[in-house]
């Protein structure tokens, strides 16, 4: 039975959103990992738009140094949340994945 990707993406983004809600937020490893996993998932399914997906990820790290972002991505919390996000997204049908990923590009 195919799962609908919209609830999965909404859940991932909803848990990521609090980390980005403040005007000068501290980077949140779990929030960034979930967002990155969704964008990577969509990049794999639509390689022609990969740069557009990854540009969105860069917006959420604005104001942080490259070292800060690298440290965040090296943390166990980030790695665990990233893999958890990808695992959830892998469970959706290709049709639902395509529709939801196209939504990121609007």
C-alpha cells in the first residue's frame, strides 16, 4: 500500500520549522537534517532540479559559517535525524514523491 508523501514531508518540515522560525536562529541539527534529507531525496528523483533544491538548503544556513555548518553535519544527532528522514521518505510511492518534490520548486 502506497503511503502519501505529503504527510511525511509535512511532518519532516514541521519538525524542522521551529529551528528556522527565529530571526537569528541557532542552527538546529535535527531540523537541518530533516530538511536536507527531504531536499536530497527530491534531488535524487529529479536530478535536473538538484541545484534548485540545494539552493533552498543554503537559505537556512545563511548567517552561519561553513565551519558551523560542517560541525553540525558531523554531529551524531544530525546523522541520525538525516537517516531517519530518508527512511521515512523511501516508504512513499514514486508518484507521490514526484508530486511532493515538485511542490518544493514552486
